[in-house]
C-alpha cells in the first residue's frame, strides 16, 4: 500500500481506541448473526487500515467508521446497537483486562506454553517456528524446554 501524505502530518486520529470499539461492535454484530464467522470483522479491520494509511482518513471519527461499514456493505444498525447497548465497550474492556492479565504489552504478541512464553514485537518467522516446533515436541514435564 502507498502511504498517504496526510498520515500523521494532517490526519492524526485522537485515539486508536475508537476504531477498536467500532471493530468490536462489528465482531459482536456478526457473531450474533452467524457464530464462528468473522469475515466482516477481518474485512473491516483491513478497510480501516486502508482508510487511515492509504487514504489519510481519521479512523477515530464515527462518520469515517460508518462510511467504511457502508463501503463494505455491512448493515450499520446492528453495529450501532452493539455500541449503544454498551456491549462493544464491555467486550473491549474484557479484552483489555485479558491482555493485562497475560502481560500483553503490544502487537504482535505470541503467547504460548500456558503463558510461560511470550514472543513480542518484530520476531522473525524462524524463531516463531522453532518455538512452536519445540512445544509440539512435547517434552516430559521434567525436561527443559529449549524455547
């Protein structure tokens, strides 16, 4: 993607939290319609990234979020209902608490081995692969883990 010239110079979202709130509402509205299907959530996530980075739009603004939903053909009423009812902010709060509980300090974070191992930040795929292979090797509980 080509970075829009206004990003961070003219367009500075007030917070990423507003976009996460919107995405949580998309996720909950989709879950209510079709459990286990999250394609709209992933589409909306990518569309918000494009809206900000490629188009220079303020994704913290509700009007931009609603326009993105409309551009994707998502029904706005169920999304708004999740926001108005407080369900989206409650779910976002629960996610935040879970992240704090698991000591997730940013993205991306890979939490494995029942929370005993955290890979955080710009970690190469070979390191991730080596760690997962070691976990799959399933050492005995008294064996040392090499990851």
